[in-house]
C-alpha cells in the first residue's frame, strides 16, 4: 500500500515496500495472480481501491494478506 509522504519522512522507510520487495509481481498484470499486502486493516477501503485498480490493469485473481486488524468500534 502506498505510504503518505509525511509518514515516509517520519518513519524513514516504507514497511509495505520492504515486504513487497521480496515478493514483487511482474510488470504486466494481464492475467496475473496478485498478492496485495498491507500491514494493518482498518476499514478495508484502501485495499478495495487497490484491488479495483489491479482488476482494471488485467489481474485475474487478487488475494489480500494483512498483518493486523484494528478493532471494530465498541470492541476495543
């Protein structure tokens, strides 16, 4: 997932890019099976938007892996 430039400056690295570097997809996504990786799932809106872009780019299958999930409101 893209990291906001301010966050990148604060952290000094993009954790998602570091993970993806080891499992990067090919340049062409036409017919590709893509693994979309995120560190924390909040609402799922960002993952849905990324999956939609990947579908429009020709990916035939998109799987999602997340490391953690924020608690639902009222369930903290």
